[in-house]
């Protein structure tokens, strides 16, 4: 980061801290004995169908006591808020938008919460769509931006089963009971995600102690952590994701149930978990997220095939290197693809299975195909892998043996293949983690750098045994010679 940026960030952070201290003193004086949800033992009961909602205290932080300015917010989000307010509804920015601005970062998007129902809000935005079943949300399109507009959620009470449903594991299948700002705040996951900013007075509304937790750099679940994880096990992944992204600690009681409840991730649809994996591992903090997921026993439920090989130092190093590369590429604004990352995460299992099949007498090429098939179909029961990623992933694996066969025209042909670059990068990774000896990667690096004549020379200089499968090479060459033989 540039020095100027660091200074600006520090300044913003210091001003945030002093404003938090100011309002903290004020609100403490106003409201002695302020409760924080999830802290008091009496709030932590998890028996019964629905625990009572956590106690809240409303704290309003006036415009001069916080660092958020309207200028930091996208025009689309401001337009959505304005239109809702002009129609007589309440409207707030909530979630990552507020949290990241308070921390001096750049939010990736802004979500709006309102007391308008999705149908009422839809009337105000041309071409808006209501999406989702579990949570009905309005997508309002302003210019090129889509703003998610959610209606305040309410507490569940009897007689509303058609709007809210739970599975036998306590998982929320539907959650479309509407409420007010306060009930919405306690239905959110973490206190730092439940801060509401409004342009109507430019205040921040905090019902759950989120400002204090931003100051203490803590991810704290709202309400009883165990119940909230059971309602939606993805919240376990979100806890580590935010801890890694923000460099926050997970508060003790929020972290306590993670190990025990991690198996609940098996109840989540693989497609939703795939989306979550992208957010976890492809947002620039993959290495830290991976370490935290292992620490809290979550990793093995998302990537069991990878987890089973992590005792092997090469597999562990391969996983870390692939994540580190991904993080670096994101930081440098380079393209990243889940195909490459998944190729690395599943490779140790594919490789081990292939070796096992080869020892049973199956030739290497079909052994790789069978091994890939087995490992990928196992993974698909945990996280989906859309075809547009699983096909290139398998090409990267298939090309590994091709990269070592370089005799004749082969190296030239291999370099023309669309997946060459990814396969070459993958080869370097395998060398760097110590799975295979170094050398081949360096050969390919040079081969790409030199001119045509030097390339021919490099191929001529290959040691005899380096052109593995000599016999087949001859046959191939013979096969291509279609014309009449002159000898
Ligand atoms: P980012 O967009 O930076 O990843 P975010 O906090 O905005 O972070 P989103 O997934 O965009 O996360 O969700 C927006 C807000 O919706 C969250 O801040 C949180 O208040 C609420 N939310 C999202 N998912 C859940 C969940 N599974 N349970 C409870 N609340 C949630
Ligand atoms: Mg968001």
C-alpha cells in the first residue's frame, strides 16, 4: 500500500475511534446497564422452537460523530434511498457498505433495508425484480448498478408458519416475516453487519453494539451463536470470512460452537456452497481464510478430499501456494479462475488415486481419467463446480503428463493449446511445493522466451530419456506422414 493511502486510512481510523469513544461515553451515561446480545447467559438459551429475540438498546450516532459521508456512497444506492424516502418509507444502507466505510475500506456494494414490502418497493423502480424464495429481495436497477433492497425482517411467532419455516435441524427454510428496524437488526448475522446509515439526518443506528465491536475488531454473533448457526450453517463460513477479510478476531462465544456444528454444512445445497467458496477463497484473503477454516474445523466439510491429504507437507504447501498466488493476483488486478484453484485443491487426491490405479496395472492416462472422475464426483456432493470450471480444471490435470513429453514437434504443439499457460503455471506450483523435482518448469520458461531456432535447438538437446514414450513418438510421426513412403 502506498504511504499516502496508509496515512489516509490511519487518519480515518483514528477519527472513527475518537467518535466511537465520544458517543460511547454519551450513550453509557444515557443508558446504564446496556446489554449486548450474545453476552448475557440469560440470552443464550437454545432450547425450544424459537428463542426470545436478544435484548437491544438503540444507539443513534449523529452525523458529526461518525466518519461516513454521503460522498462515499454510490449514486445508485443514494437514488434508491431517496426514492423510497420520498414515497414515505424508511430506507437505510446496511451491512458491508456501512461496515467497510467505517473501517476506511471500499465497499464492494451497498445494500438497502426498508419498511416497504418487496411489492411496494417494486412499484418505485422500473424493471425491478423480486428474487429469492428463502428471502424475498428486490433487485432495483439504477443505470448499470443493481441495488439489493430488503424489507425489514421480523420475529417469528406462532401462526406465521407459511412465512417462516424451519427444518428438523433448526435450519430456516423460509424467512419472510416482516418487521421494523429493530427486529431486522437482530435477524442479521454479526453486530458489525447490523449498522444502519440513513441520509435522512445522516445518522447511524446501532441496536446490537456493532460500533463497539468495530472498535474492538471483533466478529460477534447477534443472539445465541449456536441457534443462529443452526438456523443457517453458512453463518459459520461468514464468521471466518469476515474475520479473515477484516483481520478481526472471532469473539469467544461466537467461535465456541464452530467445531461441533461444522458438520451441519453438509445440509447446505452444493450450489450455495460453491458461491460461498468463491467469496471465501477468491476475495484476496484466501490464505488467512484457509488457516482459520482449518483452525475451526470447517475446511474438512467443504473440501474433504483436500483435507485428507494435508498431513502430506507437499499437499499442504501446494494448497497454500495456490491460495497465495490467487491472493496476489487479485491484489495486482490480474484474472483469477476457480478452475485453477480447484485444480490445485483436488490435485493431491487425484494424484494419489492415480498412483494407486497405476500400481493396480491401469495405464497412466486412463488411471488419471478414473481418478479425476472419482475425486470430482466426491467433491460435487459438497460444493458444486459448474462445468465451465470443471472442464478446464481437468484439462490442466491432463496436460501435466503432456508437458513432460517434448520431443519432435510436441513441445510446439503443446504450447499452442488454449490451456497451456494454466497447465504451465500449475507445473511450476507442483515444483515449488516439492511434489516433483525442479527442472521441467524452467525448461518451459526458457522455451517460451527464446526464438523459433533456439526452440528447435532446445528440443534437439533433450536427453533421450527426456522424450519419454519414444516408441509412441515414432509411431505418431509415421502416422502423420500420409503421403506414399519413399523408403
Ligand atoms: P460483503 O458484501 O462485503 O461480502 P456483506 O456484509 O455486505 O459483506 P452480504 O452477503 O452482502 O454481506 O449481506 C448483506 C447483509 O445481509 C450482511 O451484512 C448481513 O447483515 C445480512 N446477511 C447476509 N447473510 C446473512 C445470513 N446468512 N444471516 C443473517 N444475516 C445475513
Ligand atoms: Mg454486501
